[in-house]
């Protein structure tokens, strides 16, 4: 089956924090009134900037200066929506983007300007952490809280001044990263700097006065047009921007995640079931802990307003499930069937967790013999990697890394396949294995040179594995069928499975 390139990052499991909030999936306010009153606004409709009824008012567009002065969005022609103040606690004041070198290359402020010096607390925590992934996601300071995520070698650090549900902010930061990836193809420091104007425009729409507003890609792409070469040239010549002139068609409907009037020549729906296995294996090969983080990413390009149902052969496997706002939760609770009107394009349908160790199969094993001798300047290093419980599927993309003790000066190793490197400065051993052939298992053997006069290391190094297995969900989850209602055409449907390593560690 083919895939539409849906996202594959490990999802933050936020059951019910984002998925059940109203409006656009991330909202700080609940608006009462008619179903079409999908926003709050202190300014009467049509009295924003002279655009007439139904256009965005001053509070949505931004007043004088760089900050916005009103609520998230004007109800326009739908009538005056009663303003309901969101909880004061859920407020993000500033966002800092920090690269791997520790440089702040982009900052955005909403409620008030926060000095860059607040990031000194983050840098101190970064120095104490052995790896970038180990930086605490929540760092308290005397006057602020710093909440961060690390993706694509960039730290996204949000600054807040009062206590908030941490998962709320962390999930919002993941949405920011996913949006940048959707807009620019990749989320990198270079790409963000090249499209800095669009980045600020998108952030201004995603967060209004410190409160999350529009986080659905379909809505954002109607508000802020994605950058193209032609659009960039036109904007440079005319001085215009990528900001749209009208509200998104879906924002005033009861299905805000899907725009109206969608038409495709080829109607298709692809679903990627992606599972990451986190495990710790002891030196005897026994499993200490194992769990699976899974997601179902979708790429749906269907004409009209289709209503889909997705059923599984074994839905009871799914635990701690977090849904996209489009999923009808009551139907899932009663029948364990996913019923939804999908967004247009790429989106994450759900994320789930499998923690029962008897349900987690370990797909690889590592045989190892790493030994150091007292009073000797040499050590022995041997490892072999092989498949285990893979249902006959091929393990590919295997990468073995190990942080060697400080006393190791050099390593003389011979791989049976692949290539290896050892950095004598960082003491990091990397072995790019590639595909595992069950008939001839890959191995890496050789000796280690130790510093003269040093004692035997207190403990042996741990081995970290990365791998991928195509067309296999290691939990055993299988899609039963996908049905469509509300439209008469027959779409092309495809399901793809993939298992990959998350934090997979073998102790020696």
C-alpha cells in the first residue's frame, strides 16, 4: 500500500486534554449561543476595519502595534457571540526557539515581553542533562514556568507565569512543530529563518493573546497561505502578505476541521498504523520493561463531506487512547468503532498506548560479550544482532550505538556487515547495520584500548538500538474495514503498518 507521507513523530498522549475541547481542537474559551457562533469578540460584527459584515474585525486582525487586543475571532455575519473569558491560568506569554548550540534564533511574545534572560534557567538544566532528550519538560523559575519540547534538533520553549496543565502546553508545542512541518516540508532552523514572516503570521493565528485558537492545518492554510516561489515573488513586488482576506469556510460551521466545497478527481484515503516500541532488556536477555506508543496517521483526500467508519479486529488492545476532535467519542465507547468526518489532507486520527508486557513482543535480540580486565589495557567487544518474533518480516534500518566508558582510548573492530565509527572524543560507538539477514546474522567484534593505569570501569556500557519493520504492527493491531457514508463515489483505500524502535536499550 502507498502512504501519503503522514507524520510520524511520537505523539504526546493527552487523553481528553485537547481532543474534547470545543472550536478548533485547541481552544481556551467556550462560546455559548447558536452553533455558528464559533468565536468570541468584544467588537460588533462589521465594525472592525471597514471590511463589512462577515469580515474579520480589529480584534482578530490585530490593533496598533504587533500584539492583538481582543478575542480570538469575530463571529461576523453569524451574529454577536457572548464573550466568555477563558481561564486565566491557561496563558502562554512567550515562545523561544533554541538551536542545538544554545542560540535563541526566534522569539515571539503575546501577552507581554519576557526577557531572554529567563532562558538562563533552561540553559542550566540543559547543561545538567546528559542528552538533549533528557532536559526536564517543565522547569520552574522564581517568576515563570518554562515548558519545552525537543524536536528536529530544536528546543521549543514556552514561558508561562501561572500554573497550567503541563500537557496542554506541551501538546500545543507539538502542534506548532507539526504545523511548521506541514507548511515548509521540514522543520529546521534554516527553513524557519527563510520563512520567518510566515512563521510569525502562523504563530499569531495559532495563539491569540496567549490562548490557543486555530491549530487545524486546514483552517490555518486558509488564514495564512503556505509559501510558494510565485507567492513570495508577488509579495516582494506588491508588498502584500500571505494573510487571507476572509474567514475560513469551516470556522463558522459545526465541522470546523473541514473546509467546505472540497473536490478531487481521484478520491483516496490512506491510513498509516505506526508503532514505537520502548524497551529495556537486561544482560541475560529478559525484558525489564516494554511498552508500545502507537499512532494512526491519515491522508484523506475525498470530495464533499464524507462520513467514515474505521473498525478493528482487536480494538481491546488499545489503551489510553487520545482522539482527533473529529472522532465521535460515544460511538467508540459503546461499539469500539471510529466514526468521523475527516479533515482534508494529513492529520493524526488517534494515538494509543499498550503497556501490558505480555502483549509487547520484542522483535530483536542482542548477544553481547563486553569485558574489561583488571590491570590490563585491553578489553574485548563482541555483539550480534538477530530477529525475534517478527512474523517473517524483515528488520531494516538497524543502527546500534553505545556510549563507551571514559577510559576507552580507541577501538579496533571488524563488522560482518555495515559500517562503524568510534569517536575518541565523545566515546560514542556507532554501527550502521542496515538490513538483517536471518541466514547470516550481523556481528561486530574486536578489541578496546584502555588508558594505562586506569581501573576497570564500574559498569559495562549500554547498547541502544534503532530499527524499522515494514507491514507489521508489533502489538497485533489490525484494521478490519473502512466504510464511507454520505457520498456515492467509491474511494481508493489503503492501510500501511510499521513498527520502529523508540528508546530501545540493552544492558550489558
